């Protein structure tokens, strides 16, 4: 009766615990029951020895019934205790798991309860997003545990019918779990949007900075002193860079707009950094655009200056070429005969002087070309100037050669005169030596004639040497001292010839007077 009254798993946990205790007490009575059963069996055995017939059968039937009842009671005792104990154990395990879940739930709820904090930069935003994704994943993983708890709760409810295990309670727990998951998902979505916004901004910022650095390198490359391109190439490059920089203004404005949106989801310190970063980027962009514009304008002015100076240089070179050509033509028409050597030389000297006076212009041309070449490597202009200078040096060199040739002819003429002088001097000296002791009056006429010839040649030589001396002095030839010595010797010999002629003429006159007197006598 006690077992039957206690053999139930319905009701709350406290009732089951009381039944478990009662079943344990019933089990404690098992030894007493066994003892009483042994006593019954012993008495029944003694009765069976004294009974026969129907009585004996009655006793045996009663013993069998008692044994059966005892066995059934024992089995019921154990089964009742085991069933109640198993349900309570199941219930304890469920409550333990449920307690762990609620502990986790409260902890997770506390983590999700605060508002999202603004982060300093993209890296911290990504870390924050990663953390909340882990929380959301944890909530997803707890859904399986919650489902198992629901199954265990349902199983216990079916066994115990305890109201605390009703499915309404489970629905409430599920609803709270779903709400927690919704909150976590909502925060993840917000953080994903914030992080994606910052990532897109950072990607655009890096792209713009890389482009700006690339353009700055190109600008530095074509504006450095080591750049060998022409002024037209530099100007073309600056125009392209200026257009490229100006075309990016819309991108910069969009970047600034996106940056302003990002700062709204960033901590004050991070927002200040983004603002300063964008301000520096705009300043760099403005400086580059201004530099390209200013350099382009300066280069255009330089190009105009170059064009003006180049045209003037070409004009000056053309006039210079005409002068050189004119001088060359004039020298080609000069008579270089011996009679006109001095005149020829004078013309050559004048022409050479004219060209030498143009030497500063040549130096100016080279200097001007060098300066212009630093602005623009105009090969045609360079060829024009260099060709004119080469032509100038050619004509100047030719005039030097022609002057030297005239001077050479002058020296040759002087040498020829000196040869004639030496012949005349030898002849004159012999004549002077032979005529000094003449006794034969018949030879006086012959000697006088020879003296006249020598005097005539002396006059011619004197005139030629005098003329050559004047020419050499005029031309700056160094042999004028030799000519002075020759003139001096010519003069001395001429004076002696004159003295000898006078002497011989006197002797001849005396001889003629003597002959006339002799004939009269």
C-alpha cells in the first residue's frame, strides 16, 4: 500500500523529492520484510510436517502467494525508487543546464545592453565589429542548447505535469532569446555599415593620395633642373598635369563629403584626425594645382620670351651672314698682282678688321644660344647660329691665309730686289775698283757709260726699296731694317759713282782739250 501510494512521478519537484525520500524509507524496511518472510516460511514448514491432505495444500498455496506478493512488492519498491530517482536526476541535469543558459543569457544581455562606443580609427572599428560578430555567433550557437532544453523541458512536463515546465514558459524563454539575438544582429548591422563606410572612405583616400603622390612625382620630374626635355615638352607636361589635377576636384569634394560622414561615427579624437588629414590633402592638392598653373604661365612667358629672342637672334645672325658674305665677295674681286699688293693687302686687312670687329657678336651669339638652349633645345636655331659662326671662322681664316700670301709675295719681291741689289752692288764695286786707276783715255767713255747705267739702276733700286720699305712699314713686316741698310748702301755707292763720274768726266774733258791743242799745234 505504501509503494502504491508513493509510486508516482507527477507533481512538482518538491513532491518527487518527498516521494523519493519515502521510497528510500520503504527500501529500508526490506530486511525486516525478509526476516518476517523467513519466519513465516519456518512456521509454514513446521505446519506442513504436521498436516496432511487438503490442509497441506492450503498452506503451500498460501506460502506461494506470500512469496509472490513479496517478490512483486520488492520489485515495485525498487522500480518506484529508481523511477523517481531517474526523473529527479533528469530534472537536476535540466535545471543545471537551464541555470547555465540563464547565466549566459544575463551575461550576454549585459554585454549587449550598453550603446555602441565610437572608435578612434578603422582598425578599432574592425575589432569592434569582429567582437560583436563573435557575440552574435555565440547567440546562434546557444540556440541549439535552447532547443535541447526545450526538448528536455517537454519530456519532463509529459512525465511530471509540473506547471513550471509548461510550454508557455519555454515560449517566453525563446522569445527573450530571439530578442537578444535581434539586438546583437542589429548592432552587427550598424557596425558593418559604419565599418564599410570607413573602409570605402579609407580606400578612396588611399587611392587619391597615391594618385596625388604620382602626379607630384611627375611634376617634380619635369620641373627639375636635370630634365632634358624641351620647353614645349615641359609645357605640354604641365598642361596635362594641370588638367589632371583640376579634373580630380569632384573626387576630392566627394572624399571630403564622405569623410564628414565618417567623422559622425568616429570618436572626437579620430574625427579630428580625419578632418586634419583631409585639410592637409586639400592643401597639397591646391599647392600642386597652383604650382602647375604658375609654372605653366611662367613657362608660357618664357616661351614667348624665347620666341622673341630667337627671332631677334635669327635676324641678327642673318645680318651677320650677309656681312660675312659681302666681305667674302669683296675679297674675291681683289687684284693680287705685284703692282697692287699694297692695295690688295690693305683691302684684306680692312676686311679682316671688319670681321674681327664682329667677334663680340659671335661671342654674343654663342652666349645667347646657350641661354636660349636652356629654355628650349631648338635644333634648327642652333644649326643656324653654329653654321653662321663656322662660316665666319672660315672666311676669317681665308682672309688670314690671303694676308699671309700677300705678305709672302711682298717678302719675295723684297728678296728679289735684294738679289738685284747685290748684283748691282757687286757690279758697282767692281766698276769703282777698276775705274779708280784708269790711264787709258780711250776707255773713259766706256766707263762713263757703265757708270750711267749703274746710276740709272741705282735710282730704280732706290725707288723700289723706298717703296717696299714704306709698304712693309705699313704692313708691319719686320724686314724694314734690312731695307734701310740696303738703302744706305745704295746711297753710299751712288755717291761714290757720282764722284767717279765727275772725276772721269773731268779727265775726259782735259784729254779732249789736250787733243784739240795738239791738233792746233
